[in-house]
C-alpha cells in the first residue's frame, strides 16, 4: 500500500488529511510520511549542515535563519534546523515557518504539546541558545543580577560528590515570556516521580533524586513567575492482555504502576508512547471500560489499576503495527488524560444520541456505561454506528445484549460496504439518515448528541446537526 503511486497519501478520507479547529493537516508528498522521516534521521545524513557539531546560537544568528531552505527554530532553549523536516511536517511548511528564526516554544505548546520533538528532531539539533546576560533589577533593588546563564557553583547546594558519573549541573534560558531550567545528569530514565518542585513567592526549589542521592537547586527569583510545568507526564504500563475483538481491532489491557492512581475521565483520551526504530512516537487513544456488560467484567480487576483500549491495527500504520508486536509483559508509556468533554453535559439529560464511525465508537463506551447507570433523568439513548462491513462492528453482540437488557437503548448499525445479505441500513452519514434517527421523543427535552469518527465524518455530521437545528450546546464532537 505504501508504494501504490496512483494513490495520494493520505487517502482522501484518511484521518491524517484534515484536522478540525482551524488547524489543518496538509497532504504530504509521497515518501514524506513519519516513517520516511525516521528513516532519513537514521541515514547518517548531515541534517543540520554542521557535521554533527553543536554550537551556541545568539539571537542575532537565530534571526538570520528564517527561510524555508535555511530555517532554525528555538524550542525551550534548544535550536533546531527544521529545513530538512519541512516536507514531513503534518501541519505543513507554512505552520513551521511561523516560528522561523525565532523562539517557537509557545506556538509549539499551543499546537502540539504532546509531540516528542526532542526525539523526532534530535538529528536537527544545531545547539543551545547562547547565554545572553540580561541585567534585571533584583526585587529588593539592592543589586543587579544576571538572569540567564549558569549559576556559579557556590550557589548550588548539592549533596553529591563532585566526581562520579552522575554529578549533575544546570542552567537556564530566558525569553520575554519563558524561563526554562535544564538539569543535566547522566542518569537515564529520570521521570517525574523523582523530581519535586516547589515555588513560593520568590523561592524556587527543585529536588531531583539521582541514584540514592538528592540533588537540590534553590533559586531566589528576582521577579514573579507563573508555573507551567508543561509537557505531559508519562508512566510505564505493562501489557497484561490482548484480545481480538474484530478481525483488526483488539482490546488491550494495561496495568498501571503500583504507586499510580489514574482514572481517565469519561470522554477524555491519553497519549500512548512507543519507540519505533529508536524514535519515540506518540498517538492519542481513548480508554474504554473492559466491557459494556457489567456481568462480563472481570470481577477481580479493580478498575483503577487497569486501563483498557480498543485499538484498530492498521497493517501499514506506524504506531499500531508496532503496538501489535508487543508481547504480554512489555511496557507502553501512557500519558495523563486530556480532552474537553464535560460530564456536566449529562445533568438533567433526557435524550442522548451517539453517532460513531469505526473506532470513533471508543468514547461512546464509557458514555454508554455512565449514562445508563448514573443519569436518572435519561429516557432514551440511541447509538448509530457506521462501519464498512458487519465484520468491522466492534462489540456488536455486547451492544445488542445491552439494548435488549435496557429498553432505553436503541442501536442501529449502518454499513457502507455490506454484503448482499445485509438487510439493515446502508450508506454514509446523510441528512436522510440523521433526520429520521434524531427525532426527539419529547418536545423541548434536554438533548445531547455526541459524534466521533474520521475527521471528515465528524465535520460533516456537525454540519448536518446544525442544519437540523441542534444548537452548539447540544452537540459534542470528539476531535484531537
Ligand atoms: P498511521 O501511520 O497514522 O496510518 C493511518 C492510516 O494511513 C492507516 O490506514 C495506514 O495504513 C495508512 N498509511 C500509513 N502510511 C501510509 C502511506 N505512506 N501511504 C498510504 N497509506 C498510509 N484509534 C483507535 O484505534 N482507538 C482509539 O481509542 C483511538 N482514540 C483516538 C483518540 C483521539 C483523540 C484521536 C485524535 C485519535 C484516536 N485514534 C484511536 C486514532 C489513533 O490516534 C491513530 O491515528 C491510529 O491508531 C493510527 O495510527 P498509526 O500510527 O498506526 O497509523
Ligand atoms: P473506517 O473503518 O475507515 O470507517 C468507519 C465508517 O466511516 C465507514 O463506514 C466509512 O465509510 C465511514 N467514513 C469514513 N470516512 C468518511 C467520510 N469522510 N464521510 C462519511 N463517512 C466516512 O474508520 P476507522 O479506520 O475505524 O477510523 C476511525 C477514525 O476515528 C480514525 O480517524 C480515528 O482517528 C478517529 N477517532 C477519533 C477519536 C477522537 O477524536 N476522540 C477517537 C477514536 C477514533 P467507507 O467505507 O466509505 O470508508
């Protein structure tokens, strides 16, 4: 499939083609997929033009590199030559060029905080921003202080022997809006469990546990700062089981680390992180409950220790093909949850309509479980589930059993490529299908419509819902 020349990539309806919310993904040229980028970074080609040398970059120097074929961007004090990456950037060249020759940290955090750029762009690293002493007034106005730079050794309180492989050091970088403190150690796999950060008034303390020693930095700030410990926290979870649900979709059960308590709120997703040929790849997934039917739930598994995912494996998919290769006992990193779904939407809810296509069914799982058990005002729940064929329907028999058990629930399957034996609904999301399906049972009832699937499906659905006079508050669309 990767080499079919006549097919444009991403395919016209691929989820990679368009993203909502004004942030568009652009069609990438053939040979410019993420996997192609990883291959290029491993090819040994000099991607910075500096033959592996790392340099200190001044602001003046950074500003000069502002053209497509010579584009440097600073992220958290580190400067990358992103020209070789231009054609591989899913957001397109223009989006990257918005940060050309400047500090792109804020822009990056707004758009894709979860992308692991350090790993993706490691071969593009030009160096660090040069220390440019900014002389600012101390808050007591007693003396002038240098704000950017390496702290004199005498001001560092540390309990480690100065020799030895893991003796840490630190420095910091500052722009008008951001102070980044970097602690350098030789210790691998440091995670947030081993870091304590406290900030009160003008005192900033960071304690790092390295081996069995504690490294402390304690800084007096001369100006007020707001904390933003940006970056998602990942914990390593162990693959406990993997069960076929359809021919290409599996139920993955991951076990959280013993000291972690994490329950992903309804309607939210997490990011899973795996290393694919040495590069860390991150993709979003929506946790589900282990089952739709309570009697099928494993009785002994406490639900705050395990996290379930329904994941469709794409044979040429970069992440899912790697995920599918994991063995029971292997580890996957799981981020903290994100998403803007509010459970308050269910308050006093009387009718709930769910429109799902393919794995867009995943957010509907917890919604169904919650709505049917915890919303006493609810009179009707209707799910319209779009798939290609009968074989693609996730948890069909569970859905049918649930609808049989709870008379408030109706489920309709719509197939876009059914066999001749199928006598249910056929086709794609359309005004005709929706206007019939979304008929309110009660006049002026409190209604919510949730929709999730491939981006063009969701976008079309939302347009149709507006045409059918559903208000913004009555619609929740799941997107990235
Ligand atoms: P990709 O490499 O991105 O490929 C995607 C598609 O393009 C596949 O069909 C692949 O075969 C095809 N393709 C890849 N490379 C090429 C090429 N060069 N030429 C032609 N075709 C190509 N998915 C789930 O299964 N379960 C979930 O719970 C879930 N939750 C999500 C939550 C959110 C908020 C979002 C935004 C997405 C969610 N997804 C979910 C989708 C998921 O994040 C991934 O997009 C999906 O798993 C595909 O990832 P991949 O890296 O395997 O595929
Ligand atoms: P799929 O099997 O390819 O498609 C499911 C159904 O949707 C099929 O009937 C398909 O029809 C139809 N469809 C596809 N594109 C359409 C379009 N443009 N307009 C109308 N109908 C369309 O789906 P999948 O592979 O499981 O993909 C699921 C998608 O959901 C992924 O893009 C994933 O990223 C997204 N998702 C998002 C979230 C979230 O945002 N929270 C959560 C989970 C999944 P055809 O037969 O014609 O293709």
